[in-house]
């Protein structure tokens, strides 16, 4: 997706250990026009599928998922990383190790918001080692619902997330695929090299 790739090239920066900082347009400040177009692109890619809910994880997955859910006219549900005080014990729980924070979070979704007849599109901002994605898929499975596939804004293809999801038979659609962040250079799969 050209607009996204341009945003990454012009407004992204490379931190150490293979982490891409995109808080100019996705993780802190949000480029709403870009999010609208990301939502449309996810819907275009999954147009052959029946989708009844979009599921993501707070907080950075919410902006791109909101736009996709709005286009699909279905509810957006986001998994919480901290159990809210108003939440009862009636929740699905999964453990997710965070790549960037290097800590394990119990993620939770209320049982009210997923049911066995749901067809769920899971969306997240990044795919690295696949922990967040697999945790969300685990929650969908606990609900007896169906995972339609994964919509990823930025896939770091040099990490094993895609392979893990495909091993489980899941469809993965990533709008930008990064093959390397070495030497502070952002290299896209089949794309040109940008030095930061
Ligand atoms: P995974 O669970 O696939 O290892 O990592 C995905 C999660 O970690 C995403 O939800 C995202 O929040 C975070 N993450 C992984 N890699 C990066 C990165 O390079 N930059 C940022 N900003 N977040 C990342």
C-alpha cells in the first residue's frame, strides 16, 4: 500500500533491536486519512469473506481496526491488556509476551462480545513474532468462533510471525512488509532502500 509505505519511509524511524517507531502516524499521533485508507484496503483484501466482528488489542490496534470495522459495518472488539474494574469474571483470557515491552500480559475479552457463530477478522498494527496474533486467535477459539484471517498494518518479515500463523493455516494480509531494519535502513520486500 503506497500511502502507508511512504508514511513509513518519511515518518518512521528505526530503533535498536529491530524495532520500528511509527508514533508520528500510528502508535501515538494518528494520521486519520491514512487510517481510513488502511481500513478500506483491509476490507478490499477480505471482500471474499463473511466477517461479523473485528478483533484487535489495545491500544495501537484500535485506530486501523476502527476504520475497517466501520467499512464492514460490524462491531470492533479490542482485547484489554489490563483487566478493567468494571469487567466481571466472565472473560476469555490468553497470555501474550510483548516483543517491544519484553513482558507477559494476560489479555482479556468479555464473553459478551464473541459468540460461536462469529467470523472474526483479527487486525493489529505490527506482526513480529506472532505472539499478539496467536493470543487473539486463542481467544477466538475459546469462544468457538472462526478466525477469518489476519490484517496486519506492518509486518516485519524478518521475524517468524507470518510463518507461525501460516503453519496454523491462517490467512495473513499485510499492508507493508519489511524485510530488514539493519543499519537503520528500512528495506521493504521488493521495494527500494531508505536510509534513516
Ligand atoms: P508480536 O506479538 O508479533 O511479536 O509483536 C506484535 C506486537 O508487538 C504488536 O502488537 C506491536 O504493538 C508490538 N511490536 C512488535 N514489533 C514492533 C515494532 O517494530 N514497532 C512497534 N512500534 N511495535 C512493535
